[in-house]
C-alpha cells in the first residue's frame, strides 16, 4: 500500500469513526423519579399528538446540563440538568423542546444530512488525494480543507435550523397543553450563563460554528410567543412542584459526596427535600442508624408514602437487615403495585433473608416485576438465583441470558440462551424468548465482526 493510499484510508476511517454514536451513559433507575418525569411529560406528549403513555423519559447519570433524543419516543435527560433546574417548569420546557425533535422527525433527517455532508467530505478527500498524486500538493491540501469546511458548515447550519424548529414546536406544545412557558425561557437564561462561564471570549464566539443557536438568540426569539400565551402566568401545580423538589433532594444525596450533601442540606433544614438528601448521605457514608433515623422522620410525616417506605426498606436491606426491610417494602408494593422497581427490591430482600419460607413469595414478586419491566438486569439476576435454587437450570440460564442481553454482553447472552433451549419445552413462551435472545445475540455478534 502506498503512503498516499494509507493517508486516504486513515482519513476515511477517522471520518467514519467521528459519525459513530457516543457510548451509552449509565441509566439511573428510581421508581419515584421515573413516575414523576413521565407524569411531567405526558401532557406534552399528548399535545404533540403522541399516543398517551408512549413518551418515555430516561434519566442518565451525567453531571452535564443536557437532554437529547436518539430515536423512538424517548427523551434522555442528564442528572445534571435536574440538579441545575430551579423548578418543574424548567424541566418541562426542556422536555417540550426534545419532543419537538421527536415530532419533527429530526433524528432521521439528521442522519440523512450527515450522510450528505459526509459525501461532500469524502469527495473532497478523493479530489485532494488525486491532486497530491499528480504533484499538486498544496492544491490537494486546499481541496481537502475546503471540502471539510463545506461539509461542516452545511451540517451545522442544518443542526441550528432543527434546534430552532424544536424550540418553536415545544413552545406550541406547552400552549396546547395549557402549560406556562416561563420555565422554558428561564432555562435558556441558565444556558446563557453556562455559555459565558465556559467561554473565555464569549463575544468572539462564532455563532455559525455552533450546533445550536446562541441561547440569548433562542430566548429572544421565543420571548414574544411564550409571553403572549394565555397560560403564561398559569402556576405549576403545587403537588408537581413538591414532587420535583423531593426528587431533586434525593438525586443530590445519591450523586454527591456525603460532605457536600450535608453542607448543602444541614440538619437545620427540616424539609422533605433535605431529609431525603441527608438519608442518602448518611447511608452512603456508612452511618446506617442515622440514615434510618432520618428516613423514619419522613415516614412519620407521611406513614403510607410508598416512596418513603421503599427508601426505608432499601436502607435496611443494604445495611444487612433484610428481615426488617420486608415489612416497609411489602407495604410500598401494596400501595404502588404498578412500580416493578419496588417489587424487585422486595424480591431481593426476601432472598437475602436466606429463609426458604420466603422464596415462594420472592419468586412470585420477581416474576411480576420482570413482566412489567423486563429492562431490569438485577431483577433477572435475582430471579435466576431462585430458579437455580429450585434446580430449574434451564430457566436460570434464560434469566442469565436476559440479564447479559440487557448489559450488552452478547457472547454470554448467546451462550446462556442456547443452554436454556436444551432444557425448556419447545413451543412454550420461555422457549420462544430464549430463541429470540439467541438469534438477536448471534446477529449482533456477526454485525460486530
């Protein structure tokens, strides 16, 4: 291979790699948070013409202030965005913007534009290499640079147009849903502050080299439309706002180091938000008794709150007291039978007691949990333990195949699914599911090769 061809190949590979999606961030699962975010989003989804319940919100463990869509009717929100938001209305404004991307089909159109821009870039590389091969080195390099610049400029212009379109659509969805857009405007103010903070020469920033319009421009563009809405001064439902503050405290305590949490939420602060945060801080700091004392005060304020009971059960379970965790977790499951994450925690506690008398209940609870939410690897792991204990090796293998498939461990998923097929009666639902996992895993393995 000549040096020229090696240069062309390396450049083409680099261009291809640059278009690959970033690695998936960790998903944060919490029953209360998921219920809140989906309740917050549903009016917007309905206003956008999506089927009721179709829009999903997924929380990612990432401290940056960001949200995005990546196909389907799912909005991904970074934990850093929740932490930065002052109120539920600001989060709702972000969701409305992202739903604007969904309704506009921007993911598909963005992919088409990326291919078109890539075509310009690759063509310029070929022309440039040909010119260099003919001895016109400077001309060849100029052709390559010009092509790259043209491709980038075309894509950035398209991206900014999409963002503006999503802003306008989101504003309309808020109006249709009878919701105020104040939060949308105020959050753009936060983004503008971030732009100033991280740019040492903000005034010199070239707006034409950005994927999004500048936040000040976006805020000014939407100002008239949002303030003219008849719902501009409609306050957020106090119950929704209280739920937001609770999950914000919970998220802070879960993601921040305990000393940071205790500094922000000192013991003089007796709000539910602060108690939530301190419970996690004590628990993560290995002070289980103080964590239980904190959560007991929350439970005393609302004895039948399923999420307080869930947290108490979690703290007791993870502190090595599974028998004590069962009662609050059972009550939480009874109060919110639609929350499989709580049921999975109860199943874990029942197994952790190491009492054979609890295994039948654990099996029943976990089977229901994975039927309602089959995206929980830990629930599949716990169910696999029960099957293995019963001597049902085939279904234990199937549970492991489910878990490995969710974790992206293709080879292990395929091996366990193949093993499960040897022991499960053909034609049964479990057999068909094992077939599906085996085929999907094998196809993914071939694709990777």
